[in-house]
C-alpha cells in the first residue's frame, strides 16, 4: 500500500485533487452525522414532526453516510481509484438535477421546505464543481504497475 503514496505516483496534482475531494467528503460526513445524531434539529426545516420526522431525518443521515464510500476511495488515491472519483461526481450531479426537479414540484407556499431543498441544490452544485476540478487535475495521469 505504501507505493500508492510514493512520490512518482503523487505529483502536486494528485495532492491538490485529494484536497478538493476532502471538501465535499468532510461536509457530507458532517451532514450525515448531524442528521443521524441530532435529527430533531432538522425536522422543521423539512416540515416534519415527531418520531416519524426524526426517523426520516436520521434515515437521510444513514444514506448520506453510505453514499460516501466512493469519495473515500477517491480521496485515498484519485488516480488509482479514478472510477470512484467519477462515481462521486455522477452522484453529485444526480443530486443537483433530481433536487432541482423536486424543487419545481413544491408549491411556492411551502417556502421553508423550498429553502431547505435549495440549500441542498447549492451544496451539491458546489460539490459538482469541486469534484470536476479534482477530476481535471488527475485526468491524464495513470498508475504504472511495476512487478
């Protein structure tokens, strides 16, 4: 495993890509843990209430946590696990598109709910830009296998 971090495999672009990948990963993990551990703080933002609301928000946190697997591999080595970086980028893009469609279906009188979804769109949109930057940094790089 130490060869993954060898100098010849890790020029400054790989480390810069890791830094970029770490940003949405950290923020996603932070959101996951907050939703899982303190769901009561978020139920009103989604116009939910009581035990069902807390369970729904905690469930979102569990999903957020599960979705971080490709980000972790991409962070470990964005060249060796470039497919994971692509997966994370695609997931973020799906989020932006699907959340935008969802937002378009919510009546204007649900301002608080619309605001919460808009925050997700902004957050995921920023993630798309950041991950695209990471991918551009490592796009032409390959791992040379030595026997």
